C-alpha cells in the first residue's frame, strides 16, 4: 500500500494531479470543443474513410503489409542514391 502513496506523492510533486484536476474542471468545455470539431463535414468524412480503410486492412494478411513496407523502404533507399550514369541506367 505504501507504493500507492509514493506514486500519488510523485504525481503531486510533478503537478500531474493539478493538471488532472484542471482538466476535470474544464471537461465540459473540452468536450464541447471536441464535439464541435468532430461535427465538421470533413471530420465526418475522414472518420468514415478511416473506418473503411480499417475494415479493408483487417481483411488482409499482415504479411502483405510487411512486404509492402519492405518495398517502400527499398524504393526510398534507391531514390536517395545520387544519380550517376550507372545508377541512371538501372533506374530507367
């Protein structure tokens, strides 16, 4: 039980508890601000699009994304190489 008091004291010393208390006191204002932002048409579209992307991503095997990540990294590495005559022929 002593460790819980130590943790609370550390949070108090660092000002985390004051910050949390202030956030709780203004939570209604913060919530209204978040709702106002979330109700904008572009946010609604963005949320819907992200949900669709999540559904698509969920249906794919992780290995596909791993190979895509490797291919992108290899492409970026290749693109960062200085262009010389030898590199130019390989790229084009």
